[in-house]
C-alpha cells in the first residue's frame, strides 16, 4: 500500500524550506472562519458542514465533516434585539474559538475550558448568513429612509403605547381600504368653529375610514 504525502523533494533543499513546510502543516490545524451550510436544527443549536471540500495529498476531494451543537450569534444587546430564524440549507459564516467552549456555550458564563484544544472545528459559532440574494421579508435602512416589507404576510405590533410623529401618514395601497380601529382613545383639535354656535357635527376628511364626520357638542 502506497501512502500519500505533501512532502516533496524541494522541502529538503534548504532549512528555510523545511521550516516553511513545518509551519504550513501546523497552520492546517488552525481554524479561523469558514463558509458552511446548515444541515440540521436541534432547538437553539445547529449541525453544519463546511462548503470547502477536504483535498487529499493526491488531489482527491472528500466531503468535509459535520460539526454538531453549534450556537448562532444573536443580533441583540441587553434585552432588545432581532429574532431571526435560520433555516436548513442556509449558507452561513462560521468562526472558531481560540479555546474549548463546550462548557461555556451552555449558559454563556465564565468557566474553565474542558480541554486544551485550540482553534478546533468543534468550537464553532455561526455569526452571519451568506447569500447573493436579498430576502423577501426585511427591514431596509438606507439614507433614503426605512422600509419594512412583508408581502402577503401580516405585520403585528405588540406594545403598550405606539407613538407616531409624522407630517404625513398614508394608509392603503392607492385604493380605498378600510382602516379598523378598536378601543383606541383619539383626540382631535379642530379650529375655525365659533363657540356657542350650536354646531354639533364638524365635517373632517378621513382617508380610508368609515366616517366623514366627528360627532360631538361644541
């Protein structure tokens, strides 16, 4: 049986070549970052596979190994953030910790490393999705403004108070669509009405609403 090796005759030509070869062999065990694909989702952790094939000394490509129990870095700070749901098949950027984080990643609390390994594939963290295509559901922030898009799907706002400060608020898509308002206290200040005139109906313009009047005594 003939074994394959990356050692060549040129390596032994000089001490510099020998040292360079030895350093390159060591660097092969240092993982920095890799593009990977999500293969499986288990709760809040992921099974991933590098997109780079492993190349043997004879040039034969091999499937890279699966990496299990990988956490996903959240887009958050304090108690606020974005909740993003990665999907199977997503291509993601993965970085590798300098030390063993198998214990630390259970609760993200200070602890001792479980082993002396360094830059291992087992200590992976997913940081971002990789794609040449933009998502269909998104929040877009540019110098031209902020855009929130979710075609067909509903947009739900859950809060105690919603404040909208704007010079113009446009509702609808160019056609007359009803705007449903339930259990909302609204106050309108209307000028140009003489006190004591006995006017009880003050006409105002409501876009995409059900009524064109505000009823009440003046």
